[in-house]
C-alpha cells in the first residue's frame, strides 16, 4: 500500500511536545517517528526523539495524543525544529468501489488541510503528492495550488488549536494494493543447527473490487490495458544462505515461484495461483530453513539470544495483523523479547517431534505492520544443552526395550502347562 | 532405485534354492531380512510420485477419502458415523457415515491419531498420502505368508518380491493414491492367507482371525463379495472332489457365521449381508457343508450296511425338502427386478449389462474391458509364468493349491470384464508366478549342484533341454519332492536313475527325468534371472513413468528440455474457495464433484459417488440444453457457478467436450427430450462447422468455446484437431468469472434474474410473441 507521508515542521516551547491524530487515523497508524533537527540547511543533524502515546485531556472528538520528549527543554521564546514521520495504512479509499477489468483504479484520499495540533499554529503548509498526474478532483481550501503530481495547501497563518478542515483528493492510483490481512510467522529454533521459518499468509487485493467479468482473453492478450491495478507476483526478501524453501497452500505445492540467492540476500519471487484483482483473496505458506549460526548467539551473561528480523518479508505490502511465534527448544527457560516498538506478548506451548514437556513459544503480535518494521529484534533465553540429547536417548531406549522384550519373550516359557 | 531391487531380488531367488543346511541355520534370519527388504522395496517404489511431483492426493476418489479422513480426525468417530454431508448432492445431501466403506478412513485416521499422540506432528494429508505404500508392503508380506502356506517359504519370498512391484498394484497404490483398493488388497490377500492357514491347521484360532480379517475387508472395499463367493466355491470344490475334512469345516463355518455377523455391523453393508444375492452362495454352501458333515458323522457311527440304508432314506427325503427350499428361494430372488444383484455385480456376470441399462457405470473408463496390451503392461512376464504356476499347483494338488488355482481362474475372468479388477488378478498372478519361479529354480539349481562334482559325465540328455524354463519346472516337481525326502541316499539314487533313464525309450526318459543336464540348467537359470531383471526394469519404468502422475497436475516437456507445469485445476479450485461465498453452489459434471468439495470446499450438485442417476441426468440435461433452458434448470437448483473443463487450448484430451456424449446419454436416459442423434451428424460426433445446430447451441459447447476464437483468431481446437463450428457468440444468461491460465477450467456465473417491472414483462412478452406471430402471419396476409 502506498503510504502518504506527511512531514510536519512545528515550533514549540516546552520540555515535551504533544502530537495529535484524529481517531480515524489513529486506528491505522503504523509508525510514528520523530527527530529533532538542529543546524542550518545541509548541515542539519538529527537526534531521534522518543515517542510514546499519552492521553490528551482536552482533546475534542476523541483525538489521540502522542508525547515527544525533547532532549533539551525549550525555554520560552526559543525555537526548535522537529520532524515527525508517521505512516498510515488503509488511508485511501477506492472510488468507484467497483471497477471492471479494463478500468483504471481511482482512489479518494481524505485528510485535513490543517494539521491537528493542540497548539496554536503560526504558519502551516500541506503538500500532497499523488502517484500520477491524473487527479480527478480535489477540495479547495484557499490558497490551494496544483502543479503536476503535487498539491499544495496553504500557507495558512495563525490557526487556533485543534483546527480541522477536511480535504478530499480523488486521483488515479494503479499501484497494486497488496494487503496481507493476516500473517503468522513461526520461527522454530533447533539446536541441532537449523532455524525453520514457516509463514502463513492471507493475502488480499485491497483496491477497487472487480466488477463482474474476469476475461482471460483480455488479460492475456492486452496486458497493458486490462487489469492494470491487479498484480500477479510478489517478491519476498529472505535472509542469505536460505535452504529448503517451499511455497504451497492447503491443497499442495504452487509451482510458480523462483528463488535467486547470492551471498548477501535471497529473493523469492512468487506468483499466487491466480492474478489478484480487487477484492480477491488468496492464502499461501512459505517455509524455509536457515543456518542457526547466523542468527543465534550467546550473550555475555551466558544466555542465548536469537537475533531475527521482525516484519513481513514480502516487499511492498502492509500487514494488518502480524503474529510472530518464536518456538524455543524444549527445556529452555526465561524467554524475553527486546523489540524497539510496542507489541503484545504472551506465551504458549507447542508439542513437536517426540516432545514430552513441550516447547515454550513466545508469541508477539502487532497490528499495522509496514516495511519500516523490518528491523532486528532479540529473544533471550537460557538453555541447558543436555536437553538436546533427550529425544535421541528416548528413541535409543525404546529400541533397546523392544529388543530386550523380544529376547525375553523368546526365552521365557509362559505356558500354563509345565513339564 | 536399481541397487535395492537387485539386492532384494538376488537373495530372494537364491534363497529359494539355498542349500538345506544354510536354510536350517540361517534360513529364518535371511528370510526375515529379505522380507524387510521387500517391504522397503514395496514402499519406496511407490514414492516416485512424491519425488517427481509432490506429496499430494491424486485423482478423484482419493480426494473424497481424504476429506472424510479430515472430518474423522477433526470430529471423532461418532460424528463420522452420523455425518450428513450437505456440501454435496445439493439439495439432497448424502449420509456419508452410512454409505461409505469406512476401512480406509478409519485406518488412516487411526494412524494419524497414534502418530500425533506420540507428538509426531504429521498432517492428515501426509498420513493419507503414505497409507497406500505402507499397506502395499503389508500386502507383499501377506502374499509371502499365503504362498508359504501353499508351496513353502521359497515360493513365498518370490511371490512377495513379485507383488511388491507388480505394476497393476502399483497403479492403485502409489503414494497419494488414497483409495479403498490401497488397503483392500492387503486385506484380501491376508484373508485368503488366514483361510488357507486354517485349512492347513484346522485351528479355531486362525478361523476367528480369518473372520476378523474378512471384517476388515468388508470395511474397506466392495470387492469383499469376491471373497465371500470364492471361498464357498473352493469349499464346494473340495466337497465335490471328496476332500471334505474337519479342517475344511473349521475353516468355513466360523467364517460364514462370524463374518456375516461382523459384516452386517458395517453400516454400508448392513442387512445386505443376508439379503442380496452376492452373499447367497455362502449360505448355500454353508448348508451343504453341514449336510456333508452330518453324512460323514453318521457314516462314522453306523456300520456300512446301515449307512447305505440311511443314505437312501435321507436322500429321498432330503431331495424333496431341497427342491421345495430351492423353489422358494428362486421365487424370492426372481421377484426382485435385478434378481437381487446389484448393478455392478450384474455387470460382472453379464459384461454387456451396463452398456445396456446403466450408462453411468459404462461411462467410467475403468469399468471397460481391458485390452491385451494392458495385460502385458500391468502384469508383464507374470502372464507367461502363471500357466507354469498352475501346473506346479497341480503336482501335487492339495487343498491350498486348489484354492490358489480357483483364485487365479476367477480373477482372470473378472479382470477380463473390467480393467479395474486387474487389481484382483495381480496378487493371484504374483503368487502363481512365485510358485513357478521358485519351483523352477529349485529344480535347476539342484541339478547344477548335483552335477558339479562330475561335470564330464552326461551330455546324453542334452537333446530335450531346449524347452523353455517354464515347461521345465513342472516336469521336475516329483523329483524335487523325492530328492527332499531321500537325501541321504541321493547320490546312489541319482546314479541309478541316470542309468535307468539312459536305457528306456525317450518318452519314458522324459517322464522319469530327475536331473537336468548341467548346461541346460545353467542356461535356464540365466534366462530366468534375465526374465526377472526384465520384470524389474519394466516395473520400475511403470512406477516412474506410467503410474505416478497425480492427474491434478499435468506436466509437459518443452522442446528445450524444460518442464512446463499445468496446475489449472488447483488454480480454479483455489479461486473458488477464496473468492466465492462459502454457501455458493457449483455445478459441474460429476467427475469434478469430489475435487470441488475437497479442494474448494463448495457445495456441488453431483459427485463421483453416482448414487442418484436422476440428479446426474438433470445436470447432463442442463449441459446439453440451450442456454435459456439450462439457466432455468440451474437456477431452480440454486446454482451460482458452473464449472467446465476445457482442453482445447493446450490439448488436454479428457475434457468435458469429449465426455459430452455421456452427458447426453445419461440425460436422455431420464429426460427423453434430449436425444443423442440430435448431437450427431451422420452418427459422428463433431464440433466443427458440420456439427448439428443442437450441438452448437448447447450450453456445454457455449461455455467451452466462449471467446475461444480470440485466442488464435481461428478457433482451432487442439484436442479435436479442427476449427470449431460456431466462433462468435455471446452469452445471455451466464457470465465468465474466471478462466485459468491454460484455459483448462472455466467458471461461469449465472446472471441474476432480470428485474421485473410489475405487469410490464408479461405484456412485453405477450406483445412480442403476438407481434412475432403477426409477422409470420403477415407474410401471408393479403392486406400487406
């Protein structure tokens, strides 16, 4: 999903700064990042600021607030520059909601010409960039300018706090709206040297729904004119040294995939069973193995930790709900995750090959995951290597007892009649 | 693959002829190891489909079994018995629990449960895929046991090795071919083994086991009627040939009583176990064996004179009673329209029956009679070894060998009626060929062994050695028996006999021939090994090339050696399952019913369980009607999507257009307004410009060829190798919603009914019809 990126430069005077988002946006908010800029142009240096959600007591209409903690408190009259980057998912709405195979896809984008802010704004300008020059219509909040692929709202002066002026932009957007509605990734650690990853995808095309007919003739003979907003392949970026890759769904292998590997990365190009048009869905499973030594390390305090990438390996998609399960080996204790953004965490137990007590599973859940979340995280746990031998020993002893009982059976006379 | 086979085959054959001392010392261990290897061979030769394609369920019926197994593993056994499936035969539904042979699904479900309770997380699909190979290993072990009971362990091992890789059985039991036959062949052979074992030992323990094995067979396959007719036939044969014994009684009577009781516990059989004619023979023989047993008993207590009196008395009284009983029975049986036989059984007894009365049975390709090449393809060299095996069984004829002979004779007949029953022939052929090979090797290796010390001695009999090895084998059975008995005196005896044999006339020489000349034996052994090697090569080829394709995925090799995969079926089913409403009904020809319910999870009108002829005929009628009538039929059945299979773009021959005449026939069988001649031009089925208008306007034609002409501009059908007759047309009541990548599956949606404006439709319709009538009249109208 292409994301609208709105950059905002504000000026304020306090030890921390509040940001506000309307409730509709807050629901689809994937990521908020802020950095304080200092210095002149071209010599700017940035310092990351910590963003955390807070309640804004006097916010109208349930607007949600975020607090930025400044490194140096601002004394009154001083100014500083803060850049805030936030990402929204599902911010565009296809209109018309249903199109036929040959139509281009048009979408609405709704926003406010003024940024929602708990502070009085001295001056503000909003730029909206569209992916194509075909803009059907846009609301006017004077002064408004349109030049090519850019819309400029403002500059506006002296806006009161929480001022809001809705704008609506209607433009053509044929980017495939590949939405992973649900992704369950399972990372299974085996101390015998393998890291097995299984990913269950529920993929949908989130754009304008296909109306009526899907004609294979048109799709095959006129690929440029027909089904421009559909997509038929996706790219998954996997770690290097990947092996035993499979791509299937619940009814068997999907033969249309291609794997390219080099020393730095692996790219898996996959095609769903059929091209996805607006509103169509598909499910599939990708699985692969990785060498354990690339991802599992021992920390200084004797704990082991897994260093793995969060997020979705498919490029150009958003994930509505991501569940990441880290299956630790049987017998490991005290798992804890270190993740640079908030996620929900809980524990499960999984029984796999010949397990007796089960493997602890650390489940991490996050909604609205965008490619910016593909950053490493760590899971720490303690593990006694003696547990590695449990299952082989179990098998060996079973076979031993089998033979022992055979020997016993052959040598013991259990018939009732004696003599 | 080559190395394990040779490893198995070599010792198998040599073991049969291994020297006595070796056999005594290590025989058991070697036989055990060989059996394990045979099991491994039987399992691994069936994995070509997984290696070449993927671990997936094959074809049509296995998908249904897979779905039932999924249901069983999810909901448990009680829900399974009570399962009313509303996703098929809409709107009738189907009681799965009561209409399915549950043996296979229960077996796989049990395996799945056991494996998962050990925390080995195998999916249901994996278990289903590998059930057939596992059970074929069991089947070859059962064949070992059976043949061992008949002719000793050497023959047993040979038969097991042959059965492990007989192509006919491989075709039904490759990994993924999850069908009833997969477990049923094991059950069949094992039941026969237990019957022979009981017959040989007279043990009631084995008789009980036999009934249980029979129960398992009844659970797994409708072919159990073969057992319940073959065993009575054999019993009758034994009685008639004066071979009655108490062992025979113990082998038979408990089987009938217990077996029938157990069989009626299976819901799909139920009271059929006593009501239908298929089981009638067993009861008749049951009565006869009791009469015979009584006669023998009385004979035992009475003096010969008294016995004669008793016989005359009983026979005269008994005949009268028998006549009365038989008359009643005949009356009862004759009163039912099919004489108490099910359609499939009648097809077996009268091969022309199905084509006359039941087109559905006749339309299935595996119900056609086989061609000669298919015998060679499916049992290969066994076809030549079987006669030798029959002769070997005749010398000496025992109870058990007469059973094997009866088995082969009946199964040869059945396989001649239906291709599918070649599967029943395969174990019999393997057993007899095993006997033949083993006997032949016995003779040949023995003669080599005895002559090795004195090679120079006897070239005199070299004249008649040229007969093929199969002929050699039976000739020498008496000798081997003798040789086995009179081991210590063998050397002397041999010399004597050689002397004897030199003197008399040639005809006598042949008969008393005990030891073959060395050169002949060596050559014959080599030839037999060559024959075995040829068999192995053929079997591996058949397993790898001919029988491993899962039929839902097709592959073709492009000119540059690349592999092109046609995965259109799953593409379509996957589309259906993700992009249509869960409760939508999909109409297609019945072949695709099981797959649609299993893979797409959508409700279908008809499926491969062809229990309701009328319903299938309705779909056939709709497919052969013009668009509007078809729309009305489908609409009345609540159908939302229509699925057709079309091979014209890529040249896939078993598509709906090629099956279409069956739709017409089956539809016309119930709805007489569909007439087959309307679709044929001069008795020929064609879709080109010469085709009849009825053909060119029927729904199947239109759905298959809609916008087909736009692919190449001419509309050239690669299956029929012709240009289609009607190229440009529009659909008014259906719209294309999905066509797969190679056009093999096309899915259409029924257009919704047009909005009706109150009063207007009727008027416009009537006015239109009136006006059209007026037009017609108008031409004759003098005022115009």
